[in-house]
C-alpha cells in the first residue's frame, strides 16, 4: 500500500486536512482549548484527572492516552471532533501526570485488571462512547471492549502495539534489544528517549512532556512497560464484537506499517497511515479527526 492511497478499508490521503496539519504551529500544551472543563473522576484506583470539551448532549467520544502521556495529548484533536458535533472527554491513566495519586494499594502494582477497571468505570459513568486508545491505552481499550462491547460505539487504535505477547519485539531497529530488558530497564530507556528528544518534537512540546514527569509516578511507567511485554491476545474476540474499528498510525511509527496493516486485517478494521510518527493526534490531528468522524458516522449508521 502506498502511503496516502485510498483503497477499500483504508483511510488517509492528501487533501485539505493534510495541508492544515502541515501548517500546525508549536503551541503551548499547558494551555487548554477554549471551553475545556476540568474535573476529577472517582475510579476504582482513585481519583483521575479529566478534561471535557463540547456539549454533553452530543454523542460522546473518549480519548485515552498511553504510558508517559496525558489528556493534554489530545488538545489539537479534541476541538476538531467537537466542531464535528461530538462531546469529547479524556483522562490521565492512574499513576500518570495529574492522576498520579491513583493506583494500587501500597506495595501493589499497576495491573491490567486495575487499569481496565478504571477504563470501564469511566465509560459506564458517561454512557457508551466512540473510544480512542493511544499506544498502550489501545491495549486497555481492547481488553475493555471484550468485557463490555455494549459501551463501545466504535474503537480507534492509535499507534497501538500491533502484536500480542512481547509487544516491543517488532519495534524498528531496536526491537531485538527488548528481549534483554526488564520493565524498569525498558521504562528507563523510554523516558531517556523522551527527555532527550529523540522524537525531535518542537520546543514547547518538549518542555511540556519533560515537565509532566515531575508528577508521573515512575513505578507506574515501570509496571506498564512490564505489561507491554505480556499483551493478551484478544484479537479474535475484538473482531467478533462487531464494533467498527480504525487502526491509525504514522508511516514512521515505532512499529512498521506492515505490522499495523496485518493487525488491522486480523481485526477486520480500516487502516489509516499518515506521513508522521508515533503521535498523529499531535502531528496529524486534522487527518486523524477526519477519519475518526467517518468511522463514527458509519458506526452510528449501523446502529
């Protein structure tokens, strides 16, 4: 598949959305979009930091960030979805950024059970939603969907690890090294890559991602990286759910496009590939938003 070429089941393409993404400025990520409302949600693991945007009477969208991320990662994407007629919410995972105090009992660990319970509680509280899971959160989203498919109108997997089991094995260039690293070592390598700007993000973005490490619990990052070394294989159950799915990635993502394409085929999902890296919600929000809204409307039409 050539990048940007449209085929049945494939999203993407060069158009106005791509041109808008190419002209994005370097914003201050600590400043929320106009109209954003901040709140706290009492989840099974503790209080989670939440941001909401739009009219609560509109169809609901829930955007969940991954490890070392936060709700702010969607500050460019959320207004695009709101403008299309949706109510958008996001929360920081337990242990991450402004949800740092949420987590296991003293001496316990951040587990799939704990994080999925939070995920489902948040969906139950606001009702069924169009859900996006970003990177690690895409794993949580699939586990939650298998347990409660009635809470999902659609599912978008954004640069989610495309293989079960030891999910780092397929990472470009250094995947082989992951076999020799434990959770804490892998987390240390990940954090080092972020704070030294190996992804070459703009200055304002770099300042924000560095600053949120001041709050994020290192133990949550260690545990989550460990979880990503043992990803349950629920692909058949996800595909059988009948929930419309979009697999979205960048052509320079950590995992090569052919792995995401194979995963999309296994899930019966549409595939969107953008000319960017691991974070299309930050670097290609107009293209991602366009393809998500198309998925939403197709899913709503089926319902």
